[in-house]
C-alpha cells in the first residue's frame, strides 16, 4: 500500500535483500533468482547511489554529535545542529531510495538490488553495511563470490593490473566472510561455482528469509544461463 503521495513507507516493507559482490561474479544470475520470490521487487545496479545517501547520513550524524549537543545562538556557524535527528534522517533517505530508485509496485512487499561497486568503500564497508542494517527493515545480505582467476580474466577487469585485481578480490572475499560471521542470521555467502553446479545450494538463504524457494523457476533460469 502506498500513502496519499504514492510513496511506500518503511513499515510497509516486509524485508530487504542486498546482494554484495564485485563485477563478473554472476550477480545478474542471482538477481534473476531473487526475482522468483513472491512479492519481491528486485532491481539491478544503481552505480552506488545508496553509498552516497549513507555518506549524507554520516554527515548529519557527525554534525549532530559534534555541534548539536546544546542549543546554539543564531549567530553560531552551527546554528540548528541540535535539531538534526540522524535516525529520522536515515529513515527518510531509505524511503527516498526505495521509492525513487527501486520503485516497487503496490503489491511488492520485499525489495532489493544488487551492486558490484563495494571495492571503493575499502575499510568503510562494515560501517556502510551496519548503516543499511540499522536503517532498512528486516535486512538480509547475500554475499556473492567466484573463482578469482575467472573473474580477473573477464573483460570487466581487463584494464587493471592482474596482480592488483587478485589482491583486491581476496580482500573483498575476506571482508564478506568476516561480515557474514558478524551477522550469520542475516547473511549468506553464495559461490557462483556451487550455484551453477547445484541450484538448491541457495535454498538455505530462502529458508533464512522465510520465503518460498521455487525450484522449477530457478531450474529454468539456470538452464537459460547455460544456453546463453
């Protein structure tokens, strides 16, 4: 249900899925699999748009914490900082993202998207994922990995130094693993190799979310993948 302005509110969303990965890992295949979930609005990449909202939320929080502990006079350069509510601001940003970037339909109660531009976050990855966890309703993270040599040899990475690419992929996989262990009930690590060999290997993630796993639809998707 949308409100009178046509926007979906956070409390109307049953859950959110975030595919966290890197380029040429098979994430578009996972995107199609997530789209088999009833009531799911699952989109593709958005060039890291959510990261920009996260940084805006950080600015608001830092301003409130550093300069908003007391009411400042009108001539102060930080006048009004005490009125900033970082939690409400983050929630408002999440609703803008859902309604303006993901654009779910009126009957879609689950939302999600996949993104591959997490390498730029470096040591901020955990902080970004924590913000998502604290801001979006009922969030789940699906970390996707693939054989590093296969990834590095793809056209996506061809213009980069091969040794640096391998080092980066190893670092990202390690971070994915560490965050999974931080929130094991809210995350799952998928490997492209396991998925293509046995599509049912992703079923535990569906059970974790409490959503149905449609084996027939997913089998058809996997067959299409092999054809193309």
